């Protein structure tokens, strides 16, 4: 959520390390996520994204290498969006993803967090970044609110209660080697945090599982109250409507469908608010990942960007001692504030300027709603509701492993993952493969074989009821998991020889890799109509002069290039000759001959 009175830090800017720094570890948490948004986060964390929040194929390869064993996304099981367009290289993102197996019938993993540890390239300084808010890791265009903090040891700043526990919890769920909960907790204990101007954060809590918690107590001598939430329930809203004495200004900003829902409840929870405002909600057929607090309330999930709607969640209370704001991932619902959802919530004291900025946003975008006008209760989409209930059952029961064979991929499970509703069909597919129906009560399924470099622990699931369908991704671990060999084979097909040599040249010269092979999600490299590359090898193939200049600046750079050369040239040689142009084959051969001399004279240590 941004306004001229609010300092605005876009999500990707909050993640991106400063120049001269690199990411040591990063853990992202989200209720729902899509792979394209995960790529954007990876590119930002690797410091290789462009001004569009995207990048080239070379940028993707650099980001993947820089974040290897350093990045995790912790996401609610069943809420990883299946993209309609699935470039084969997305198979490699399985290494970043860990699912939380909460049964959404009872509770959801709902916190939106980014915890990033960065280190200066000279290894002398460490800096932490913590972002919490309401934004899912999707291509969501709705209004969100977030809080960005920067922390260092022994620097100016404040101790924030709850952050060490939050870090330890994320570390346990991330399962990253070298990023263990005990060490993270100890290090964060000594961190002082710099808060945004006009905002003093007292505490940040990651509430997990079913630990007891409750809505905050009303501040004494409350002067006004502002509640912003896209999803509501009568119990929580009714409690907030009673904060303060008679005559206190209480404003509620939500979406019209949620206000309609509460307007017809017998307890009349909206009556205590002096003003009701609505902001356009995303259309249920176009949302990327709309969340709710019960499975029956989830409208739909698709891969298309949302229209701009409301997704921010906060409570602001002006009282005798100042202004207090609670913000984070919790909707104004019982599951959000009282449990059992896992949520992240920050409590902060804010300045008048920040409060005024929020008021300006509410006035500009909120439309006044009268309770008497809330008469048209929207009809439920019964088929969609049945599918969403089925999705939560499949996700909760999903405990599937996969084994790759020479001519088949086999999925196995101890308990069939099918939903209770026998009218709903379950189909699954490899991430880039074809659909296969999973017969009811079967505990195994054979999928078509997966080519080298396309194996992935991500499996696409589809539920169908008549003409209505929903799709998403589930993780099905392999034993052993895909390793560097899978990644190298995938990258060797992803980066054609021209792009690979551009990559090496950029590493040697410390310059941009040109077009870098085109956009990271493009299917093929840019080529001229005659089938040849659009720029000759004299530009995109490294020269001996560039190698010598790189060696004089940083001899260690040649070892990195040599490592890539050893891995990838062999894979290109194994490919069919007709896959490449004459120019590409000749350029690879010439580079290989030159590099053999460089390796012997400058890379290999002499006895």
C-alpha cells in the first residue's frame, strides 16, 4: 500500500542486496505463490534483475547459481499456482520450495515474510533484512501493506521483541544446510533494527500452529479506529466495533462481498462502525491467489494477474498515548487473530504523518457503503466451492514420492490423495508433461518418462467437475533429490552455445551479456530468419585479450569460467549437430581450443 505520505519500498527492492553485497541466506514465506513471482524474487536476491522485475536467460542462470543452497520458499501445501505457460527451466525451482502440510479445513500457513541475511563481498560485514506484510508471492496487483526493517549487530537501531523466535521458526521450516534454528536465533538476538521514519516497532510475532493468542485489548481513551481487511468474520469485527466509548470514530474498509456477508448476520457486527467503506475486490475468475479463512470461502485461484483490489490488512488505533498500528498477514477474522492460522503480526507506534497518509489512501480509494444498501447477497458458485473443498483434501493427503526410470516416472503413496467427492476427477502431470488420470483408490501412478534436465519434484494437479477445473502444483520428493547434474543438463539446453559464450564473456569482462539470450521465459534464442544468430561470433565469443585482462584483474575469475567450461562444453558436444548453426559449432570449437591453452597456462596450478 503506497501513498505520497508513506515511504514506499517495493517488495523486490526490499529483497535486493546493495552493491558490493551478496545474499548468504534467504527464506520467503507465503500462503500462496507462483513460479514466475519466485523467479522475480530469485533474480532480485541475486542482484541480476532488470527494471521490469525480470531478466534474461543469463540472468536466470546467474541467479540460480548465486542462490544455490541459499534460498527457500515456505508455502501452504496446495497453494502453489500452476502457470499456464511453463518454460522447461522452471523445473529447477523445485529445490527452493518447502510445503507446510497444514490441513486447511482446520488451519492455514498464512504468514508473508522475507528474512534475508546479506554479507559484504569482502566478508567484513553482515546485514539482515526483514520484510513482513500482507503480500503473497504472486503477481498480485492488489493494494498491500508491508514493513521493511534493516538490522546489523552493534549498529544504531532498536531491539525488536519476537524477531529471534521468528527467524528460528523459519530456519526450521526452510531446512537449509548451514542455516540452523539455534544459530539463527542466537545471531538475531544481537541485531539492532532500523525502522522506517515515523514508525517504531515494538514487537513482531510469528504465531504458529494452535498456540493461544487473541485480538489486542482496546487502548485506553480510544479516539478513533481504522480497520482494513479484505476478509471478515462477525465475531472479530463485532469485537472491534465495541472498541472505545460511544461516539468514537470507527471506520472499516473491506470488500463489498465481505460487508454483504456480515450485514445479514443476526449479531449485526457492522452496527458499531461509524463508517463503512469498500474497495473493489478482484473478480473471482481472474484472481492469482485469493485467500480466505475457510476452504469454502476461497473463490478461485488462477495464474493470471489480479485486477487492482484490496489485500492489505491492518488495525490503526489513535488513543491517549499516541497511535498504535498492528499490521501483517492476519485478516479481521477469528482464524487470523485468535488462531489456529499461522500468522505474522507486528505492533508499532506510528507518527501522525503516517496515520494521515493512510487516511488519504482510504479517502481516495474507499467508497462509502450504507448498511441498508447491502441487500444483494451474491450467489455461491457451488461447483467452485466443491472443487476448493476437494483441493484442501488432496493437499492435506498428499504424501507422494516419485521415482524416475528409463521409460517411466512412477508416483507412489501410502494413502490415495483423492478427494471425498467421487464426482471430482484427479489428473496429474509432470511439470512440463501430459495429464494422466489417477484412478481412485490407487496408490501408484505411472507417468510418461521425463527427458534429461526436465525432471522435477514439482507435480501439476488438476481437479475437474464437469466443465469447471482448478490446477496447482504439489511437491513429490525424489530419492535421491535432483542434483547439480540435472541442473547442468537443463541449463545446457536452456542456454544455446551463443548465449553460453555470452555468459562466459560477461564473467570475464565484467560487463553486460548483451541480450543474454532474450527474456528468461522465452522459448528460443533470438535468431535471424536464415537460422543463423543475429550477431556474429566476433561479438559474443570471448577473446584471448579479454581472458588476459580478466586474469590480470582477478586470477580467481578464470577458475569460475573454467568450472563452467568443463561442465557445459561436454554437454554441448553430446547434442545433435543439427541443433546448432554452423557459426555456433565453429565458435564453440574455437573457444574450446583457446581455453585448453588458457587452462594449461593460467588455471592449472604448476607443480
